[in-house]
C-alpha cells in the first residue's frame, strides 16, 4: 500500500500543488493544503487507489480549503470590534424614535379605497 501511494504522490504532486495554489492564492498555504489532503487520502488509500485517487485528493483539498476559509471568516468576525449597540448611551436613539412616533401620530390616515376613487373623479383622472 505504501509503495503505490508513494508513487502517486511523486507523480501527481506538481499538479496537485498547482490546484492547491489556485484554491489558496498562496504558495505556503498551497503546500499545507496538499499535505493535509494527502494525509487524509492516505487513510483511505486501499478504498480509493483503484478508482480515481487524484479526483479524491482534489475534492479533499477543496473541502479543506472551504473549511479553512470559513474558520478564518468566523475568527475575523469574532476579532472585529463590537458594534455601538453592545453598550453605551442609547438616549439619542430613544429620543429620535419618540420624536418620530409623535410626528407620525399627527399625520392623517391614508385614504381608503373609496376615498381614492372620489379623489380621482374630482381631479378628472
């Protein structure tokens, strides 16, 4: 099992590295991605060696890259500064809301369907 896997790695590593670089955009991350994918592939080598092992490795690389990307995005969100709403003075927001509510109470209600027809007849439309 080890010899066939070693042959596969030697023969297909350059192509896998190019694919990994396209996924990551960084040479060091691409190397890490290939190594991770090959380590995971080795665990299942007996099952996949007679099929299309390169397609399997590429799929593992894709899923691993998506996983890394999601973790990085989550970490960026967690590290970002909390928004203003987390604490602090809300008096300005509350005052604005109360002012708008009072102003809306003074507006006339919207016309119903019957009133619209009457207005349209009066305006000649």
